C-alpha cells in the first residue's frame, strides 16, 4: 500500500531496528548522512515518504504504511461511498 503522508519518527526507528541496521548504515542505504537520518528519527525534520519506501524495499522490513494510516484511509473511503 502506498501512503501519501510522511512516516513518523517512531515508524522510522522501528523499521531501522527491525532491519538490524545502525543509523549510519540506514542512512547509507538511502544515500543520506548520519546527521540527516538522525534528524528524521528524532523528529527534527520529516523523512520524505519516497525515501522511507525505498528503505522498506531495500530492507524488506516494516511496512510502508502504519496500521493507523491504513485504518484512517479506510474510514475516508467509506465516507465517500
């Protein structure tokens, strides 16, 4: 499932931990610096959804949408029906 919203810092950290990577390794995987990855994980800057999806694809860990986002999207779809 593709999400339009940026991942939360918690989702970023959980996905990285699930992959068994350090912050530096995770940043390298998506071609950013350690500092940039830390800013995303600490919530100082939003991580672009496209880079999060790339991280998920490369690690095959986590999910590209949180359960909450999927449920919320489902509720919006029902309202439109």
